[in-house]
C-alpha cells in the first residue's frame, strides 16, 4: 500500500526477522527496520546481517522499507551504511542524532547513487544542537526527503519533564521542514502501546501543530494514527468547495458564503483532497 502521503510508519527490530515479516503485513504505509534503539549491543551484527538478507532483492511487497541505522559518526553506523545502503530493497535510510548539515552530506556522498536514485534520506533531530541547525539540516542535500524529531533523546537533552515542553521544538521542526520544501514531519512515537486514547489525543495535538502522520511501535497503534490524520467529512467538503471555486474564478477566490481565499489556501485544500483519496 504505497501513497504519496504516508501517515503510518511502523518500526520493527532488525534482529527479529519474524517481527519484521509481521510488520510488512500490518497495514503500515512504511516499515522501518530498526538497527539502533530497538537492538541490544550484542545483537547489532546479527540485526545488520538479517536486514541485509531481507533487503538483498527488490521488495515484492508494495510496502516501502526504510532502515534506521545506528548513531551517525560511530563504527556501527559506518558498518550499517556499507552493508545496507547499496541494497535494492532499501527505499530509505533514517539517520538518527543528526546535528548538522555535514552529517547529511557525508551520508549522501556515501549512500546515494550519483543519479539521485534510492535510497532517500530522512534526518532525525534528537538534541538541542540538532534543533538549532534544523533548517540547515533540512536543506543539506537533495536526497533528504524528510525531517522529524526523536523526542525521547531530545526530552532527555533538554531536561523537559512535561510533554507540552516540547511544543516549541515540534513547531521549530515543522517550520524548518516546510521552509525547506519538505513534506510535513511525522510525529515521534507514542511509547505506551496500551494507551490508545492518549495516542489519539497526542495525534490531535500533533496535527494542530502541523505534523502529518506518525511513527508507531506496534500495529495496534496504526488505525488510531490513520484516523487522527485523515480529513474529516467537514474538512473534505470545505476543500472541495475551495478547489471548485479555484477552477472557476480567475481572480480573487470567493466562496459561496462570501469568504475570500488565496492560492496558499487552495494548495492546502488540494493537499487535503489528495490525502482523503489515498489508498486505504
């Protein structure tokens, strides 16, 4: 199930191939095989080898597979990139703990073909330093297709105890991504897989801040995330009204109720309808 607007990104530990296989059938838009936080130190080499075996051939599944490598600048990350980046089954690389544009450029020079093909790069900002450099990171290289937060590490780095204490950081990344012409970021994971009500409330907050979709750590979270980020019937109706007016009005766009909207609003309405029409 591919879509131009991924809403659900499901993590699966690289050292558990059976869990990865289940993740590929779980209904996520993208599966992220994790070589970093989900894998114990003594399982890193096995996780890398198992992931390389999985992705050694082009994926027959319609679900794109990304791989989160280990922290950049470490021997583990270097080994991950050598083993994983050239494989035909890898659609994207998620780069943890990015702190500068140089981090992205170094990976791109090693991992991205000269013709600009796969894999795409996705940077995770997880520190105060990375947050300060968010726009520079977002514009570092054409192969960078996404920017998002790693909230657990950022929370620890900033000493933030309450969830709302990260709202400024969240908005900073949303603005940096959009200013760079990147898609809206996906939200960081909700760590309590049993707290679906809390997940829904958090997604609503994230959507209000400008995020689009969310990473998950368990399949049961996927329907909640998708429902939270899909447009409501009222939003679809309004978007259709706006796009209809745009198709017939050559100047300022006037809606039947007397409201005037500009081109930026029209583009937002078009994105809303594209999201509503995504394959389910």
